C-alpha cells in the first residue's frame, strides 16, 4: 500500500459550545483561564474566581482578597492569580482557597504565565524604560532575570508572555515610540534564553534611527509551544497576527484578516487562538493542526475573548460579558512513519472509529476500517485492510 495523507479528525474543525452563559450575572469580563490539578480556573475582573472540574459546569467564588483579577496560571502543583490595583498575587492548591503572596518589588506587572515547573511575571519598570522578567517555582519567592532587563531600546515597551520548548525560553511583547501610544507605533519584540539568565533579542521592529511611523502596529501578546513549534499571536494594524518558529530564533509571520488575537494554547496536536475587537464586535476562535494554517470556528460570541487553555482533551476559552466556550474533545490523527500506521489522539479510555477513503473530492465515500481503543495518548493503530498501490486517507470519530 502506498500510504497517503492522514487527515486530522477534528482538530482543525472543532465544534464549540457555550457554557454557563449567565454565571456572572453582569457584563463583567473573564480575563484569564488556566488548567491544572484536574480543574479549570477562570478569573474575573470584578474580583471573583470561577472553577470547573469538566469545563462545562462552573461555580463562582469570591476569595478573601478581592481586586480586579487579570491573569491566572498553573505550575508546580498550584494556581497563581494576579491583578490590581493594588498589585496583588494569590495562590491556591484547589482553586477555591486562596492565600495572598508577597508581591515582588517591581513597578508595573504586564503579564503572568507559566512553563510547566515555574511561573513568570513580566514587568515594566517605569521611567528608565527597563523591562524585565521575574520567575518563581512557588509563586512566593520571585527572582529577577537580570539578563532580560538589559534588552530595551530607546522606546517604551512591554513583555507579556513566556513559553518553553526544545531547550529554549521565549518571551514576546512590543515596543513603541516615546512620543505617544498611537497603535501604529507598536513593533514586535521577541527575546530568548537557554538558561533563563542570559537573554538575547531575536526580533524587534524598533530601530532607534528609524522614524516612528515606519513601525507597523504589531504588538505580540502571547506565545505557546507544542509539536516542536513556538506559536505567538498579536494585535496588529498590519495584519501580522500569527507568528511561528521551530527554534525561537527564526520567525515567520502570517498576514491575516482576523481580528486582534489575545491568547493561544496548544493541546494534543491542536493550536487554538482567541481574540476580537473591543468595539462590540464578535470574538473569534481560530484552530490549527500545524500552527500555520488556521480555520475560524463558528461561534455566537458577543464580544472579544481574552484567554484560552487546554485540559482533559478539551479547550476552554473565556472573555467579555462572562463568555465561556468549550470545545468538543480533541481527536487527531498523524502518520507514524510506517505504511498503514497512525497515531491516534483522543480521550484515554474512549474508542475512536477509524474510517478511510481512496480519494478525496467534493463528495467522499468513507468506510469503517477499524477501531482504536485509547489506552494512552497517542495510541498506535495499524490498518491491515489496505492493499498495495492504494493511497488511503483517514479520519476518526469519537464514539459516545
């Protein structure tokens, strides 16, 4: 059998469902969402925090410390949420009981993210224009990454997010002119490190000798890593919303017509980006199986979406007006290197029916060729029904 192309089962065309539409009771926005310890945690700008075990059913709590929450992240067995004013950090093991933590001696926090075993605070130091990164494995004791703060230009700027993969840490953000904060003066900034201490600027649109109006209005907001690829998303007047790199050094951007993008996440072979404009226009959810080609989901969004996370084989996106969207379970297929062998990703303990066709066209005749019992992710499945000389295309369907 001449092995053909393995089709993504659902990853590129995930179905999305509205969850708990009246849970907040006000138009107050969800600002951030994270997954860990078997639960989703979403933070609200009015000081409340919502939790869910399955992404579908949510409970809203008000912690003892109430500030406008902006970020939440999970690492090293705990959640950390941040917000203000006043600048505040709290941590929790269970998403319900929160303990206030000492806030590091910084001026303005601009982002909170995590890379598996540690948290990252992106900060802006004010008049000297220095940006820097703080890291912590507990959310309590923060260490300044002094190498990062040296990388600033004659412009103002921010770091927003950190991701780790392939032995490289990547932080993304933006620069802007000192003469104002006009959107068209933004320019993207990317710095990387292999040891968390020594950081190198890999991309900046700011040239001190250049006139400010030559900057294209791209502000990188979030970066993630998965399947050997960094993917970053941006608000961009030039349409440079989606960026990717295999090494953190060499970056490619895609000019799109999508609205401003605010967050991106990866899980089990699928990337999801969310965003939208502020002016009462619908939000957007984009999906991709390679980080480069993206499909807009069909959703009924009332305004922008601010954050997205992945857990339990499903994505959860949150945003303004109390919006929560949850995807169907992710099911993807990839070739395993040998003819007729597929790597199947779907929820552990479930069964996926594998279908095949000999050719692709406007109409396709799919035939069931087997079933994969998922015991781990991914699971290897072999097609023994193929014949020599036949190209085969596959898809998978998650059984109830």
